[in-house]
């Protein structure tokens, strides 16, 4: 069947092949041309990658599938970023995805490059049924502690959704006084696509805020460290002192005041 076909012809036809049992694929296996054999190896690698993405998608969607099977219609994933930094707010996001959302390689935001996060952020904002963000600043963090501030940011995010969810998938938290059925999932941002998307939205939102703070309060490296206690940040504290967005109850800031 490959007689008379150029390597370019074979490359084009391979794009329509999805299994090794395909008659065309079988017909080119014994084609000894190096170019054809390279195409076959490349096709096999692509198929393996597609299979891994499919497996990842199945894994990441299981909590959402279970929720839909239980009869829930609006499932929101919730996650936060910013519990550990010495400066800036804690930011939570809530995301409701459509049933046909393309999972791709979406994962915990910390496992993705900045470019990947930005790309997925745009995809989520474009395709999600609803997205919202809850922000609690450094002053309120100092007043009520970071644990309670994290819960408050999550509650704010849920409350700002344009559609009321009937089921919440939350990363390692329980929102006791929110009257919506919910499930707390340890390391949920690596197990649930809705939580992973919330993680990405929260991370991108907060990182952009910290880049803006870097312009307002230069010398601490907020644009690079997002407020975490890096060497650059600690040097800034030593040389410049405490700035308005530092958390006064976090060491070493509380020892400098």
C-alpha cells in the first residue's frame, strides 16, 4: 500500500491514524525507508503522550464525576495561595467548570511554569461557567491569623460566584459555616481538575498583585519571590525595614517592630 507514497504523503496520512491496528499503519511497518521508520517512532511517541494525557484527565476528573453522579449540578473547586509569604494577601479562587472542559495537562499550579499557568489561566477564564476570587489583605491576616484568613478568602470567593454552587471541592479545608455540601480533599490541587483550576487562578492573580507591589515597594524582590522569605527579600528587610504590606505577626517582621 505504501508503493508510490512519498514520506510526505505518509506523514499526512499518519495524522488520521489513532491505533496500531489501523490498516494503513500495518501497511507501513515494513517500509524500510529511514524517513518512514522515523515517522512511525514519532507517531508512537505522540500516541503515548496522548494516552498519558487521557489517563491524567480521567484521574483529575473523578471527584467531579462522582459529584455529578450524586446529582449535583454546580460543582465548584476552591483553593488558595499565599499562606506562607511574609508579605501581601492570601488569595482564594472558586471555579465552576463546564462538563466538557478540556483538562489537558492541568495540575497543581506549583507544578507548572509561569507561562503554562498564564496560558491555562486564559483558558479557564474563557471556558469556565463561573470564576471568582476572594482576597484577605495582610492587616486582616494579622488580626485573625493566617488559618482563619485563608478560610475567609475561600468564603469570599464562594460568595462572589455568579452562580450558586451546590457542591464544593476544597483543598484541605472545611468551611463549617457555609451551607453548601462540600468535600475536603488533601492535596486536592493534584487530584481534582476544579481545584487545580482554582489553584491556577489564585496563583496567577496573587503573583500579578505582587508584581504590582514590587513597583510600589521596590527593593524586596516581590516580583520574583511573591513575598516569600527569600534571601533577596530578607536583605531588603534588613536594608529598608518593614513596608506597609508586610505581615506584622510573621517572623522575622514581628521581631523588627
